[in-house]
């Protein structure tokens, strides 16, 4: 009977979630907050124009980009080791013309070259929704 009690107690200890620390949540939540802060900085960087789904990013000179939907977000989560880094593909309207864009790539438009530079939030495995609500996608574009 004592062996059974010890086994049950040991298994229960293994399945208990770690308690949040006093510094503002779990370690994963702290990593995600730091990543969101970094990405907010990239979205606010000089020359970057940001927009969410359905919003227009006006890059000037008649060039606007309106993200319509995320086609693919296969990025490797920040807390996982992956063989492939993955990618973000976005369907967007560029000055009235629908087109697919891939994060990190530069594309030509009649109004000049543009780079799809930033996508937020970053990818994370097991997002701690109770500690940090997952924000809506934001995308950053800059003239190349």
C-alpha cells in the first residue's frame, strides 16, 4: 500500500505545472513578452509601415499594401528546435492587385520594390493564453 501511495504521489508531482515565478509569469511567458517587445520595435522602426489584416499600409507614392489573410505560418516556434525555419505567406492587395507575399522577400511593384520585413507575433509552441492573450497579426513593410 505504501509503495502505491509513493508511486501515485511521484506521478502527480511529475504532471503538476510549474508555478509562475514572482517576476511576471512563467519563463515561456517572459520569453514571449520579450519577443513581442522586440517585434514591436521592428514594426515601429524607421521606414517600416505596419498593418494588420484588413488594414492598409501606405508606403507613399501611390503604394498601399492591405494584408487580407495569412496563407501559411509554418515558422519554427521560438521554444522548439526545428530542421526547417518555416515561413509566413500572406495574401495581400498591393495598390489594388491581389498577390502572395513571403516574409523576408522583396517584391517589385509598379511603384517600386518593397520588402515584407516583419510578422508579429512570433511563433511559439504552447502559447500561455492565460498569461498573455495572443495578439492579432501585424505585418511590417518597407521600401527596398
